[in-house]
């Protein structure tokens, strides 16, 4: 088989960018991205390419170059499945909110629904690629569903986890550290692996394309995210120690990062990690470990989550403490809602939990983020279920101008490291705020001495 037609089920943060890059680099392959969410597909097809549903630097241009040529977005899932030689499954795998494994295990209902739909529609042999982040041994369940309900059609299952960092996804796709492809160690399994290797080899050096068995590939994704999150929680734990000992966590991070065995990446102290993967994948790893009776392993990784939750609460509590132990009726401006800069993704963003804490203290919270919509911000708060939707809209205001958020505020907290917050005229900010003017840098993007010189009561994570 030579792959000429690809179907990707799921038009989200992974499926959309990945398929756009494949379409760009493989002009001879027709790429069809399908989703049952008609509104999302309409956004991908918006004539104004800047209105596509995902903000990533460079993504709009990538889509514009290929859309309507060999990159297509559609709700016609069955048609795309039938035409495809290779099918990527890139649907959501959230943490379960019910039943066995609630709060830890991955919810695989969407994966199973995809498998059953593929099995019912397919009339020719297909290569199925797991692109979603999945628990180890998920491919085994997929095989059982596909092979028992497929009317003799042959399927090969590959695992091809994504290692994209939101905000740099296009560059990560263009120049990846590695591409990992897991497959069965059978003759047909190796042939299927080679088909996917050949697609990536159109732009990725072959020495960066790694092949493993399926189980190693599935587990590698969870492990990679767990290790990265562990580094964030480790430096955040030290940030609290630095504050009480009058050390500076940035200086500590620079010192330890200079050790070639450790390195400097993911050592920036912050209000806590967010995003769709880190917490979900670690909780999944904890659940898998517990299910095999590896309780000490589970406890070790669960501590990464405990520390992250603690850091978010600690930051919010610090705001209350510095404002004379009460924020009731006080205007608090939050700059940033996305979990990191250069993305409009808010999943598990620290800003959500800081805002929730402050609202519980009856603060008047005003939010500005350059890419996140008001609808998304209110949806994030509603999902927590702390208050009714109506109450959230009464208590929290979303504005489209940072100066509007700041004016007459008792305090400003930076919760996303958007570049524009570095270049704000902070002298003007200080003049517009109530006195004393409190500034809380949750992402360590400002110079502490400079901010104090400008007249702020300044708090920066990890600095005594």
C-alpha cells in the first residue's frame, strides 16, 4: 500500500495542526480532517483564515497554503473513513468524571466510538494511527473492536504520539526532536510502520524517526509529559523555600540549569503548569500504577500534581494576604487567562483557579487576555461548578483592553507570560491604580527591582 488519502478524526489542537503540516509537506496526499462538531469545522473553513479555531503562530498561513487543495475540513466522517488508506484518531481523552477510575483514569469512550465507526464503515484495509494520548495497552482494545466487527477488513494499529508544545506547535511539527512510531513486530506491522515513516521522511531527518513496539510508544508519551511536569513542580517547590530564605529562584535555576546533566529547560518558576496534557497524563500514570499494585510509584507521581495545586492556591492566598487579608469588594485585574502565551487554550490554566479563589473571597475580578474569548473564560469558571453561571457573570468581568482592567484596581496579577505584558507602560499603570499599587508576577516576566522603583508593592514568585 502507498498512502494517498489520509483521514484524521478530530479537528482539535493536535489533529488540525498535524494534518496541516502533513498536507503542506506531502502534496500528493489528500488529507481530510473530520469532526462531528459542525461549528468547529465551519471555523476551520472560515474564508478569513485568521478566524480558524486554534491560535498558533504560523498555523493560519499553513492552512491557507493547503486548504481546498489537499487539505479539507468536513463533518462527513463516514465518507472520509471509506476513502482513507490511513486513519489518524485524534479525539479527546479527558480524565474520567464518573465510575471506576474517576478523577484519574483516561475516559476512552470517544476512542471506542471512533473504532466502532471505522469498523462499521470500512470496506478496505486500513492503517489506524493512535494520535490521541492513550494509556498503555489501549491498542489491544482497539484491535479487539476492529477485528471483531469489521467483516473481514484488515487493520494495522500504530501508535504515533504527539510531542507538541502549544504556542510553538508549528515549529515543533516542522523541526521535531523526534517522531515516535510504535507498531506490531510482525511483517504487516512493520510494513504499516514504514508507510508512516515514509510520510514523515518528506521533511523529518530519518535519524529522528524512532520505531518501537506499540506499548513502548504509548507509555513514552505519558512518561515524557510526567518528566516535564515533574521539573516544573520541582522548581515551584523550591520557589517557596527561596521566598522564606531570601534566595532568588531564578538565580538557583540558572545555577542548577548550567549543569549539563540537568539543563535549563522547564526550570522557570511560575504559578503552576496548565494545559490539556500534563495533569491528565500524570493522573493517568498514577491510575495505571495503582491498577498494577505499584502504590509507591503512584504516590511518587501524584506528588507532582499535589505540588502544582498547592502553588496555584499559594499564589492566590498571597494576593489576599498582601492586600491586608481581605479582597472583598476590591478590584483585582488578571492579565492573561490562557495557560501559556501564544495559544488560546485555557485547559487547566492556573488563571481559572486563581480567579475562583479570589471570587470566593468576594473580590471584583477583571480579566484581560489577547486571544481568549469572554465566552471561554466564563465556560471555564462554570465548569468548576463553584457558582452558578449567572453568578460568575456578575462577579467577573472580561475586557478587551488591559488598561481598562488595570484602571482603579487594587492589584494586578500576571498569569500568562504574553509578550505585550512586558512592554506595557508600567509607570502609567501605577498612576491608574489605587494606592498602594500591588503587582503580582505569577510568570516571572518582569524585573523586580524595576517594578519596585516604579512604586509598586511587588511580589514575584520565588523571590524573598
